[in-house]
C-alpha cells in the first residue's frame, strides 16, 4: 500500500510538471509549417517591398556624378633655361598637392568658376513628385536686368499662350502675381524686369499636347547660395602622391551640368595657375622698371660728372690711372656695390610699408628676390599670407566681430610687427656692412694709391660711373630674363581624363535599393513568422500532444481533412470506401483493439474540449466504418445542449435521448435506422433545461444495458468537457473513451484537460484522435504523425470540412488571397 501511495505521488508530480512545462526547444518543422501558413502574408510583404522599391526609383530625384583627373606639374621651361627661381610658392613639391586641393575646394575659386557658366538662372519642368532641371535644353531663355530680392529663389512659372506671348506668375507672401510678356521684349514689373526669348516653340507644343503636361518655371539663383550648394556637392581627392594626380568630382541632378562644372573647374584651375605664375613675374618686372629709372638717373649724373671733370682737369697719361688700380680695390668696391643694392632694396621695403601701412606678400617677395635676405624675409611673409587666407575663409562662416576673427587679427598684427622689425634689423645690418666695406676701401686707397689729387678724383668718378653702369646693365639683363619667363608662363597641369556625361545615376542605386527593399520584405516576413512561432498556441500534430502529455496517453491516429466544405457533420466513409479519409478511420478502428480487446458489447464515448473540434463527425464516421465490419452500431447524441446527430443524418429531432431519460418515450420508438446497414442512431431530442441531471439519471444505465443486448458498439457523442461536465460520467464508464483534437484549431492548453481526465478522473483508457489534418498542405504535422497515409486513393485533399458555418470556396486568386488574409 505504501508503494501505491509513492507511485501516486510520483504520478501527480509528473503531472504538475507537464502542466507547467513550456517547451524551449526550437521546432524546425513547426517553423516551416508557420512559414507555409503565412505564405500569403509573406507574398504581400514582398509585394509591398517591390512597390516601395518601384516608388523610390520612380520618384526619387536621380543624382549623377561627373569626374575628371588632373596631373599637377611644376615644370617651368623658361625659368629652367634661364636658371630663374620661381617665388610663387606653387612649385613647392611638398605642399603643392595639398595646397591645390584646398584651393580647388575654396569658395572664391568655386565662385570664379560658377560665374563663368550659365547658372544665373535655373530652368525646370515641374512634375507631380519631382522637378527636372532643363539646364541648356530649356526651350526658352530668360534675361533679368533688375529684380527685387524677394523674387530671388522663388518659382517663377511661365505659361506660353502662343509663339509670341505668354504669362509669368509667382507667389510672394502668399499673394499671387501674374504678368503678360511678349517674346524677346523687355517687361518691367514692380518686382522684376525681364525678357523671355522663345527659340524652340515646337518642344513647348509637344509638352502642351501631353496628357499630363509639366509646367515650366525658372529661378533666379543667388550666387553665394549656389556656391555653397556646389561646395557641398564637390569632392577633390588625392589619387596618387607619386604621380601627383587628383580627382575632381561633382554630383548634380542634371548630368550635363555636372560635366560642365567639372570641366570648367579643371580649365579654371589651369588658368589660375598660369595667372599666379605671371603675377609674380609681372611684379618683379615692375620693380625692375622702377629701379631702372632710378639707376639711369644716377648713371647719367655719374657720366656727366666724369665728362665735366675731364674738361676741367685733362688727364694726360691714362696708363698711370690704370696702373694705380689694384685687384683688391676692385674686389672691395664690388662688394660695396652689391651691399649698397641690398640697402636700397631694404629701404624700399621699409618705405612701402610705412607709406601704405599694409603688406603685400607677393610684392615683398618679388622685391627681395635674389638677395641674401630672401630666406629671412620669406618665412614671416608666408606665415602672414597663411593667416590672411585663413581669415578670408573664416569670414564665410562667422561675422567680422566674432571672437575667432578677433583672435586671428591679433595673430596677424603680431606677425606684421615681427616682419617690420625683421626688415629694419636687416636694413641696419646691411648699412653697417656697407660702412665697414667703405672704410676698408679708403684704407686700401690711402696705403696703395699715392697718385696726384686730380688723377685720384678722376679715378673716383670713373669708378662710380662703372658701378652705376654695371648695376644698370644687371637690371636690364634681369628684366629681359623675367620678360621671357612671363611670356613663357603656361600651366603645365594636364587633364588626364576629361569628364563625360554619365549614363547612369549614382543615386538612387537600383541594386542597393532592390537589396534593401527585398531585405526589408524578408525581415518583416521573418519577424511575422517569428512572432507567430512564439505566439503559436494551436495543436498541429500528435507529436505535440504526446510531448506535452509525456506520451502517457494512447493515440489512435489522425483524420485528414475532407477536400470539400460540408455544412454539418455527416457520414462520408460510405460514399468512397477507398478514399484516404476512409482508410484513416479504418486505421483508428484497427487501433481500438489495443485499448480493449475483451469480447462483448462495448461503449465508446467521444468528447472534445470545445465545440467545433469534430467529435460528432468522428463519432458518425467511426460508427460507419465499424458497421462496415459487420458490427451492429448505434450512436447516441448526448450533446443535448447543441445536438447535431439529427443534422448529420438529415432527420427530425422530435424525440430522442431527452424524452427517453424523462420516461416519455421508450427506446424502440426513438431508435432510427440509417441508410448504412447495421448503423442506427438516437437523436438528442428536444433541448432539456437540465441535461446534466438527465445523463446521471438511473434511466441512462438502464438504457445502456438495454442497448448492449442489441448492439455490438454503442457510440456516445458527448458534450465538450471544456465547457460543461455533462459527459465525464459517460467517459468514465466507456470502454473506449476518445478525446478529439482538431489540427490548427485546438489550443495547446486543451491538453491540460486531457491530463486532468487521465490523472484526476483516473480514465486510464483515454485515447486521442487528431482530426482535420491537412496532410497535403501541412507537411510539418503530417510527418510527425507516424502514419503513412500516402496510398493515392481517389480523393485529393485540399480544403477541409468544418462543423460550424464556412464560407464558400473562392475561385479567383485575389479572392482566395483576401480570404486567406482574413483567416490569418
């Protein structure tokens, strides 16, 4: 007895574990089944994704990219031949690439380029979702001589009445304005003075003849705003440092405009490079011209003084003068001359800075070119130039009174002071050097020249003349060299690859858009399937039931779906005995022997959790298949709250179980015969107010004992025990208590009712039938049943029967799709 108690406790513990168990294993078969079940939704999601892809491609403004490749070269042939150093800074191999890239991206350079293209006005054809820029293909041309700032950037619509006139309209401050115009004539309005010239009226007529014509409009562009837009669409990248190549690319909605802008940027860059080189040479030539004028005056004065001295003091023996010259004196005098030139240059610099109170970096570089102070002055000048360029760039983004501008002004002032002090220090150094050389020259003259005073004076004048003559000749040579260099200044930058009109846009990218849209459809579909998988609560296979019950309850088999909808449960096995559904019931009949094989009449009680799971259908057809075996079978309809047996056999429900159990009728008067031999039935009779009390009445036992004497099998169609407890007593006394589940209909928590009957009500012979299995469409459930009903009998198996009202089969694909979505 103690052992029995222990076993009972273990069974109860296992039972509780089964009730609380939630499967955490991934069921691939169920997942695939849900995918098949959701196929209509998946197709719908992919159709929506395809539509979104089409709409995106169709209505998104295309963006085209044009690009060109430049190779930067610093070679200057004239300078190389003449051995002239360039001081523009553009030939610095270490910085030329980065400086050129920044220069190409600067607003000033973009503004210079844009101003040389026909971009003052933009012409558009307005569509429903997007406007297309005509650029150079516009059938009309606009010229504006004066306009109000309010009009700038507004859409100015143009409507052509005929080839010689039309109307222009626009909206300002929510007020509409319209003005008529005549072709190629100036029109003055309060807001704009314009002239419209029509030169392709045929294209205008073709547009007007379209079913959905696109209105014309143009805009007056702000140069500064247009420069900002172009700067954001411009990309300049270094391709190869070794080859000194850069790539200029520009993106725009109009491919022709993108090509024009890129090519113009390349040509303007070459022209700007040539101008910068010529600018330095021109400034040097200008400085030399100024020095030539001064040097000529000094040379002329020296020549006059020499000639006048000769007339007043004739020198008889010139050999004495030549003999008095020494190599050392000549060397010292040459050094004095060169240093005096440096002093003059530095005095010129100081003078210019004091007069103008401003500093031109390129001008100062041109002044000190070729001197020994070149490097000393160049470094602070270049630093100052960089600060000034940085200030100009910052002024595009901030105001002149901002803190960042004040900071950079402070740095510029410091750099200017340092430059001025550097030049003054260099000037003083040069003067000291000249004084020192002059003292040494005088000393040499005193020691080595003991000539008469008149001859020494002549020598002095002639030496001064020679100095000015040599300096004048040097300036003439330099002017000739830099004039040749200026004439030979060309840009050696090469366009390796010119921009061509792109045939396909870079955006929207059809491949990427299609991939994203399909990925989105797949993601939403997987999300739907995953949610349905996680929320899945329907029974699909016997495997699920046995898994939840730990295989403690016997399974009799499955009943496949019938291919057609039937309004009520009825006998089908007699209509085609060789069909798959008939074979399924034969398999169930064969498996009954494993539940009970004892001789004598048997009672079979069929129930389910709720109405609609097919218990009446199973009871009728199982009775029919047993009757086929020669057994006498009777069906009792004890579902007196919702009787259906009389509907299945198409008879009236005037009398039956309810009238017999109250003693009103006798069994002989209530037993009815079906069209199938050996199969009888008793309907439920009128619906009573107390069906539970009638079922447990002693008359029920008397009726069953009476029927056992006549029939081999008594099949009782019990009410659903998930709603009422009327049928539990019949299930307890039945030899074959059968519990019906319906695939894709019964919930998983219905299995708990099955466990309660087995464990709490001690119904150990309880067995299971899974009804309504779609063995063709539901491969997941089919392969988990363990029964191979693949015999290929006459019926196909598509849509199944239902106990409740069903909709008629839809014929068209669209209707079937909508029906499937509603069922989902």
